[in-house]
């Protein structure tokens, strides 16, 4: 379990975490939503140890984040930041294998190579294994980096806007695969999404951020209400539910002035 207690982070005059408290359970998909500039990506960077808060504690499986032993902390985390550019002279399979950098040697054994190929096959990209990553589209790069993160088999996985460059098909391929792996392995998975309907479909737990605070958390069916959407985004919305109780958000245009 990951726990965050009384987290405070300010950069210059901007408060990005203000007495933030939450916990994440293993085996669940946790999705952060909220408006731009509210601290979603900053929170992931803080959990990874890239940013040091002014106050507060971060613990995973009972062990506190120790900035003097960052390599040990990060060894248990798979982290996929947003907007990574793959401007390197490597093939797709080589980039995926970097997910197991800790186990690589001068000679890649057959078992590890098979794991990397399997990771690509499972997300429908095995045909790209020998391609130069510099020739890929933004969406293909995003999927390759996802395969790299999955290959690490991290107990704690963080993905920052992992579907931002993906078409409808691959959005669901990635998120379905993430759900399967999280459930099978008991991972603690945390991701940032902007699409409220994708978040509603895939999240076991939603964390709603606004101005550096967690203003709501819980199941999507409990959290996603017209009142909350108006409070957080300043948008009018209707919320309906399917037969499984999953909410669907339809935003409404404001009346036009004649």
C-alpha cells in the first residue's frame, strides 16, 4: 500500500500540494483527474522522488521515501512520464528491453528477449520490433514505452497521461492490459487521465485534484456527479449510468447569448 500524509509542496509562489492525504491499495487502478495546472503530473514526480516536498511523508509497503537512497526507492517503481521523446538510435525491441536494465548484460539471453517480444505481442506491436523508434508515430512511441514499463514488472506503476496520443482502439488496448496486469500481479497502479469517461470505465478509485488538494476520492459512481464536475472544471454536465452502474459524463454547452 502507498500512503501520502500531510504532503505540502510549493514551487516559487505556486502551491502544488496542500496538506494532501490519500492511500492507494494494491491490485487497484487509481486514476487522478482534475483541471490543468492543479498538480497531477507534479504529484507523480514527487512520488518518484524527482521533487522534494517541504513537508509530509510518502510510504510504500511501510517504507518511507528516503532521498539518500533514491535508487532503492525507484527500483520498485515503473514510471512513464508524459511527452517522452524517443530520439535515440535504437530499435523498438531494444527500447522495450531497457525496462529490464537492471538485469541486462553484454549478452541478452533468449528468455529475456522472449519476454520483450511477448510484451509487444500482447499490445499488438510485435510487427514493429525491428523498427527504428525514431520512425514511429507519437501513439506508437507511447505504446512502446508502456511495454517497457510493463516488462519491469513493477509492484508500483505510475503512468502520466498514457493514452494522450492514442486512437480509440489503442486507448482500450493499453488500459485493458493495465487492468489485467494489475489484477494478476497485485500491482499498485496510478495514472493521470483527462477523459472522464475513460476514468469512469477503468478506475477502481478516483482521486480528484484541484488547487493542490484532493477534493474527492472513491469509486467513479460515487465521485462523478454534476455538482463535482461543475466545482472542479466549471462545466455543466449530465451524468447517466449504464447497466453496470458505470457513470457516463456528457458535458453541456453554455447557452449562447443572442
